[in-house]
C-alpha cells in the first residue's frame, strides 16, 4: 500500500510539473502580447531589438521542433524539444543583426562583445574542434558566414573548415544537397544558408570554384521557379523536375531572397560578372512581391493569400530584398516597401523588444508550422533591416 501511494505521489508531482511548464509558456506569451506593437520611434525600437538580441546571445531561447503546446517538459527531459541545427541559424540571425547595429552605432564595445560571444560559443567551438565535416548539415552554414562577417579571430581556421564542409555536401551534380540522405532533392533553404558562405570563402581565398558553386546553386534552382514567375518552390526533385511544397511560403521566399542579396553584395564588391544576374533576379522578385503586401506593409506566411497570417521572419527578409532592389534600380517603390516592412515589424514587437509573430520551425516539405511566436533569427534580421534603412532615412 505504501509503495502504491508513493508511486501515485510521484506521478502526481510529475503531472503537476508538466502542467506548470505548459501553463507558464502560455501565460508568458499572453502577457508578452499586452500592449504589443506600440512603437513609434525607429531608433528606440532598434535599441530595444538590440538589447533583447544581446541578452539572447548569452542565453538564447530554444526554437521548438514541434508545434504542440502540451507535455513540453517531457520533450525537454528527453532532449526532443530543440536541436543544434535549428539553434545554429538562430544564432546566425542574431549575430548578423547585432553586427549591423554595432556598425551603425559605431559601438566598438558591442562589436567586441559580439566577437567574444561568437568565438566562445559551443556551436562554434565544437565545430572547429571536430575533424569530420560529415557530421554537419547545411543548417549551420549561415552561422559560419555570420562568424566570418563579425570577425572573431578564427577566420582562417573557419574558412578551412568551411571549404571541407562545402566539399563534403557536393553531389554528382556539383551542387549542394540540403540533406546528405537526399542527394537528388534541393531545398530553397540552401540558397540562403549555404550560398553566402561559399561566396565569403571565395572572397577570402580567391578560389574560382567557390564563386562558381554559389552561382550554380542559384542557377540550378531556376528549374524550381513557378512558370512565368520568380517565386521558388520550397524544394524540387532533380531527376524528374517535380516541384515540392509551396511556391509562396514566406520564409522560403525569404531564404531565396537572403541568398540573392548576400551574393549580389559580395559579387558586386569583388567585381564578379555574376552580380548582374543576381541583380536581375532581385529586382524581378521584388516587383512581383509589391502587390502582395498586406495592409500593414508586411507579408503573410503564404504571400499570395491575402487571408494568411502575417509572418515576421519572411517580412524581415523580404524587406531586405526590397532595400537591395532599391539600391540596384533606384526605384522609390522598393524603398517605400522596405520601410513598410519595417513598420509592420514594429507593429508586432512586444514591450520587451522581442519580435513576435514568427512562424515556428518547418517540419519538412509541406509540413508547415501553425505556431506564431518568438524566433531569434527573425529578431536579428529585423534589426539588420532597420539599421540598414537608417542610411535611407528621409528618402522613404
């Protein structure tokens, strides 16, 4: 009898703990959204985003692998709540945003703190210490790019590692697979995650093959564009050319946009002939997106459906796309759209400076999240967009 009571007591405690964790997460979201989006001063908003991003660099909130809001404690205890692959590009987004903010504010102390935090982060240290690049997937490549952009004193070692990493992911087609187990499938994520790293390595080493890899990865994806459009499918099956997933998935278009913009910037700076083709893609995609903006200036998680829920990560990335299109074309409609995206992001930022309404992690092609909340990557991209718009203040 005593044993039976003890077992029941333990079970009751565990159940209560699980219920408390679930309730805490719900209440944290609910209270965080009280008086959300009441930002009017751009610079004050940037400062709030940066403060939150800096705090997250020290202790980053995990992005859950699942959408479920119940029994979260059980997932945490068995290590199934989040993983390093997702956290890698979250850290990258924060770093890229803070690096841009430090440059805009001419804040040397912040820049040094950022470099120190990145250089000592376990995701970076563990990567540099491992001998076998085959243990990693494309998900972490944006973090390596962010480390190179920030400059942490490990650039030479990181470039060497990254070149081996890129080589290990090459398929018979000469381009990169998103997953080693799916060599004949391409994902749009790879454009944004891997192409900037390949170009950054090429810029530092002068290796022609790495410039070619970055350009070919984009050109190869032309087969997955919607007919008569610039919209990329989430993925495509190379052997038969089948498109996979949505064409108008906001973050998918955002990954594509991020890759195009970073490649254009690096290629233009180094006098590469491929820069012109990237510029044409950027302007074409931007022009097609202009009439699909929501009333608040942002984009839904499915950009072609007016009724779809507003989504902050895609909006931030497409805002950067619009700004780059303005720099290329000089057309004010693109600059207006970039400022509109910023205003929409201000409208979903909590009092704490945390950007809200970001779609959760995608589980696979066609398996899109139905959860909207915080995401460090989106926080950093919104910050980067806003501080880059400072150079155009008064023009929009």
